[in-house]
C-alpha cells in the first residue's frame, strides 16, 4: 500500500523532477569546465612543472655532493661505497618525483571524473554514448603507460612501418603497386591453408609444447589428397601399387580425400600426444619423431615422386572464385570462428588454458591433464588435415613428400608473433590470425620486390627474435 502511494507521488512529480535534473545538467555544462575543471587542470600543469624542476635541482645537488665527496677519497672501497650511496639517493629522488607526479595526475583525473559522478547521481547511471566514450578515453589516458604500450605493440608498429616502406619502395623499384585489391586477395588466399596449421599448433604452444612435424603432415596430406583426386589413373605408385579412383563420383573422391587427410594427420598427432601426456615426453621429441617417421614412410612409399594434378573441376567445387573473390578465405574464417569458440566458450578450452598455465594445479582441481593434452593434439591433427586438403585444392595437386618443408616454422612463428606464449596458458586466436597475416604478407611483399628467398629467412628470424624478446621483457616485468 505504501509502495503504491510512493509510486503515485513519484508519477505526479515526474515532470518537475525531469525539469530539475535538466536544470542541474545545464548548470554543470555552463559552469563545471570553466569554473572548476580548467582551473584544476592549469593548477596541475603548474604543479607538474614544479615537481620536475625540483627533481632536476635535487639531482644536480646530489651530483655536486657526490663529486665533492669523491674528490676527498682515495681508497677504492670507500669510492665504491660512496658511488653506491649516490645511486640510492638518485633512486629515492626519482621515486619521490614519480609519487608526486602520480598525485598530480590523480588530482586532475578526479576533477575530470567528478562531473560524471554528479551526472551519475542525477540520472542513475544513464550516460549518453558520447559521455561513455569520453569516460573511456579519459580512463585510457589515465592508465596509459608508455613502456607497457611499446612492449605490447612495439613489434606491430615496427612491422607496420616496414610494410609502409615496402609500399613506397616497390612502385619505385618494380614500377608496380604493392597495396592493390588483387595483391590483398592473393595474400589472404595464401594465408588461408596456413591459418589451419597455425590454429592447430597454437593449442599445443598453449600447453608449453610445439609441433615439428607440421610440414611433413602437409606433405603427407597433399600426397594423399592428390592420389585420391588425381586426374585420371595415378602415374606414380604407393608401395608398388597404382591407385585408380576414376570410377568414383567426383564428390565422393573429394570427401574421401578430406577424410583420409584428417585420419592420417590425426593418427600421427594422437601418437605424439599420447607419448607427451603419458610419459611426460617433451613435444619437441615426440613431434620430431613423428616428422622423421612420416617423411620416411611417405618418401619410401612413393619413391619421392610428385603425383601431378588433380581433376580440374575439383578446385571450383571446393574453393570457387565468386566475382574474383577466392572463397578459400571463407574456409579460414570458419576455422577461426570454430577454434575461437572452442578456446573461449567450452569447458575443453578453459581447461586448455588451465593446464597450460599450471598443469599441477589443474590436476589437483580435477582436470584430466592427459585428456586435455591428447585432445589438443587431436584437434591439431584435424586442422592439419583440413589445411593440407585445402592446399591441395589451391595448388591443383602436385602432392609429394617434400611439399610443406619448413611450414612448421611459419606456423610456430605466426603464433609467437601473435602473442601465444611458450610459457603456457597465454594466447588469443586474434593474435594467431594477425601472426599468419604478418608472415604471409611479408613473404609476398618481399617476393614481389625481388628479395632473395634466403634473405627472407633473415627477416623472419629477426621478427621472431624481437617478438620473443618483447614477450620475455613483459614476463620479467610481471615477475
């Protein structure tokens, strides 16, 4: 009864309340900035300059005192002790300066946010879009740290500058534009199969592992897919037997090739995952063994020959070009979305991060480290199979044991540059995507410019080294 009466009073006075709130907001707009915030801001600027000036004077005074003290000493140990005291005094002065500057920064920030505190009281936390964006920008400015920003984004800024330089140099040297629609599509098209490989190994790196057999998986998958989808009867043999799938419907051969690529890749990754999880074997060893076994088997079985081209109608079935747009890109987009969902929205994904971050704690909390580890390897195998199948369609066959050599380095490097940490439990799918695009675009750009392939390896190595160095600096800073 009392509640209904209160609601009735509120309803009767709603118009008057709205008018009072509007008058208060207009008063804030007219007076807050000019009469309160701007004077506080100017005062803070003066205080900031004063703090810096006092710090410079303090440093000069300490240096003078240190020079005078050193001049009176001759003993090595006394000079060393005096130098140590001088460094401590400089550090104390710097800490005092930073503390005072932070207090000034807090004062200005609090003055700015006080306006939105008053609006919050008037409107009950209902802000306009512009007001919300203004608060977010202020909070970003307030919490911005130059060192942390460059540690987080320095590599990407440097790579962006390299691409800008390449876009300027290429028209001059080769008389051709680099940043064109067709070139962008070509980069995306080349990156699409590699995206599957990078997404697969990213899950293993998340568990502080790796996979050295990716390139050989691609060679095995390419060979398998080419044999099944070959144009006419195969000219090469497998263990002395020549396969002929020409009696099968085209769609059946396409699906069989996909299934066999996934089965073979998953079979070998599961073996590596089992030895890694069961016997605590480092993935470097288990996947290196896989690499040798796969290459040896495929080379021995096929005598190292290339199996030629697949049926010409198959690429148009799997990855047709629609108005010049290569739909292979859509396969990569679908893979990114699915793996993102698995990592971020499923129990398996959350457990993957937990095991990668601290396997002992994960085991104590009831997570099966064995299942998660083997599951990550199985998921990697499925992605490798898909990637090699798509690469076969993109290249219209030409499968051989040697195909894909070195691709493991590209996939691992893309993950590292994208921020997937070898320390475990740290990484995002968006980072993997960016890493793949960076390496594919860099290779494509340098090729157009005519840079020797061997020098391209140098560029890639430097990028990897810088990426890991920046990550290590971030890790040390957190510690």
